[in-house]
């Protein structure tokens, strides 16, 4: 879609029409080999929602961000309410039960020249973190070829 050029280029409220750079990545990059978050990696290109990044010469970094969430489980709340009619004060002891839930994200950053993209992948256990690290190490080896 093309827009007509503004007749008055000195107008501060006019929106300049950006020049479309020629694509430096071939349109047929092949099938997706690895999927990391919302990035699809082929043998030559990293497909991101913000555009394609060449795989050759790309730099990959991974950071883990964890936090523990403490909450009262649902069964303890139900037991405290149901037991209040029978054991009044003692049923409130169920509200002291706490469950710790580990939550977090793994942040994967790909950089090639001036292009950069960051994917944040939600994780709930260490096995998922290890899997993301293994995927990134595999893509690093592909980028080095």
C-alpha cells in the first residue's frame, strides 16, 4: 500500500513515508528446525514477530528470572470454612498451610548487527529451563556454521 507524498515536507505533523529496505534474507528459507518461544529458526533465518534476522553470525544469550509465590491452597480454604461449623477455632489452623510455587521466565535474546529480538518464555520448573538452554545451545551451533 502506498501513500501520496506530503506536499508540504516542512509540516511538523506530517508523517514521513519510510523507504522500504530491500530484503537481505531469501524468501524461501526452508522449514523451521527449532521453535524457541515465538521465534522460529530455520537453517539460515530466525523468524521473529518483528521481522527476520539472519542466523549466520548471530549472538544468543539466555537469562533466567525466577520468583517463588507462596499461597494458601484451595483445599485448605475449603477445609477451614467447612470445619468452622464443627471445630470453630481449630479449623482456622488449615489457613496456616502454605504452598510455594516457583514461577519465572527465561529471556532469550538474539542479536545480529543492529537487529535484536528478545523472547520471554514462561517456565514453572527447572526441566523447562534446561530444555530452553539446550535449544539455544543447538541454535548457537547452527549459527556458528
